[in-house]
């Protein structure tokens, strides 16, 4: 992973939390309201899902600063 | 990757560029502002401005969360970071933003315990792992990151983490846009609206732009085809004499935003009477602080901060860049005294900053032929 750049081939900057990252739900922790998610390169992170719950493995989410803001492909 | 590859199709891009060319009136100059720093980054990265006719000018707006933080706030953060027993956490970009006497990175080198985190949840985890230390999260950003901070504060309250607090420097997008529209320095023809902010606030808050100022707004995604299509939609409105809010980014942005996010923000935050923006000065009701119900988790209540306003360095023209009055390369110190390695101004710090984006991607192609 790079700092401040985008050598990952992706368009986001990993040092700035204010950047939307598309992630796929891998596992759901219902008790804690979190989901383990993976980005396009397979990097995993715990994501807060309160704003888009319920989620299930395979769902694609747009994640900002560790929080899923919306589901991808479902907006009207 | 799904939702990405299909929006980087070069052939489609060329077709939209031709459509744009057919919509512009020769002799008329079009000035469009991309509000969001993410758009600025994409525009330079993909060379989108090179696909546009020369009389369509893209002006970079104030939507980079790092770039708008004034030096005084950095000094406040450094003061808290130097407090005994404190672990100060922030996003990586924020660590390089210069204060009046160095950056958070300099403070870290001088011995303060300052750690980079990717989310406020990481900061909360550090607090739980270090119950004998005070952990402060420096919260910055627009309505995209504010819900994350709000949810983390609720979680801290629910899980009983007394050693966690937040230094809240969140800002909102509408007041600076109104300030820009009121500014006599700048005459804009339309706006490329912020994509991810709109996932939270929806499209409705931007309605004042066509209603009060008669300018079109098109909310756009961040892939090159998104931005090109948004420009085409704005030009189509202008050609037809229309001005309205349109949503190019429907695959992500619901018209009404995320109501759960707005609710949690309303519970945890309240508007400050005014907040200082780098280069833009004080703007009324543009910043967020913790509400009374969460005041016990407010780092500015828990710790003493100088709260002193610090003028921007004289050589730095970030304010004019943020208002779109000058282009990054027109700043006196661009690329010489001010570089991404040694930034003087905030616009050179973040990869979403107009100066850094231009420095990294666009500086080699400034001259182009008139189409």
C-alpha cells in the first residue's frame, strides 16, 4: 500500500479517510453491528454497517472512514 | 471491478467528449466548478480537462477536507497531542498539514504520541487497548466522514469507553458553496456536485443553487466517464436555458440521501455559530461541534486548547486556489517552495488538494491547443 498516492491502481488515497472505497462484505458480526469487508485488492477492514443494515456476505458497500454510507448498485 | 471498469471505457469517453464539443457555443466561455476534491483528483489523473474544448474551464472548489483546515486548528491539535498521557489520532493526510510551528508529524518527531488511523473506529479500538491513556480523534471532513465520527461516539458511549474523545473539525458543504456564489471574485456557470457527500445529504440541499442563483448542478461520480457525462449534462442544461439539480450518480446517490446518517448526525452534532475555513475566512453555520448530550466526549472541553486564529503564510495562495480564483500553478510558490514533499499550503498536502493533484498529474500538459 502506498502513502498519499495511488500506486494501487485504484483512485483512492489511503491516507485520507474522506474517500469512498467500494468494498464487499465477507462476514457479518451482527452483535457488534460490524462487517468484515474486503476492497478490490483484497485488503480487509472492519466496517460499521449501522447506516445500511442489514447486510449479508457478498453485498457491495461504499465505505467512507470505516463506515458504509450506501449500498452500491441499489440507489434509486 | 464491477462499478469501476465500465466507467473507464476510452471509446465511450471520446463519444461523450464529442457530445460536449457539439454543445458549446463558440465564443462563449464556460466556467464549471467541481466542488469535491475527489473530482479534482480524477480530473487530473485521467486528463479529463484535456478532452474538453478550450472554452470549457474547470475550476477547483473547496471540497478537500484537509485543505480547508486552518492553521489555528492544527495548532490546537498539536497542543492536545503534547498533553501528558494523550494518544492523538488522525487521518494520515492531516499529519502533514502545517500549523504555525510545524505539523503533527513534526510534533510526533518531537515525542508526542500521534498515530495515523484509517477510521474513528480504529481510534476507539486504541482507546480500549489503552485504558490508562486518553485517546483523542481529530475528526475532519464533510458529511461523508461526519456519520462515521457520530456512530463511533455513540459506540463509545454504549460500550463505556471513558478515555475516548473527539476534537471535532467537521464541516458542511452548503455554506461554503453559498459563500462562493456570493463572492464577487468568481463567476461560475455551473457546478459538478459532490458525489459521496450527496450519498448522505441527498440532492435536495443543492436546490438553492438553481433556485437562488440560476446555475445548474449535476451530482457526479468519480470515474472519468462520470465526470465527462456530468459536464455534458451541465452544458446541455445551459444550452437549453435550464438550471436544475440533476443526479448523474444514481447508482450510488439516492435523491433523499441516507436518512439514518442524517438522524445520527443530528443527534451527535450541532452547528457552530461560525467556523474558520482556510482561505475562505469565517463562514456562519458551516462547522459542526458535539451536541450538549455528547459534550463529555468533546476533546475541546476535556483539554485546554489555545484556540488562536493564525493567519495563513503570506506566500501561500491556498485561499485563492480553494475559491477557484487562481489555478494551482499561478501560486507564487507552486512547485518551488511548496511541493507535496514539503508543503507550505494545505492544497499541496492531500492528494485531493488541487495543487497536489496538479503537481502529480497535470503539470506537464498545461499548454494545449484551442479546439
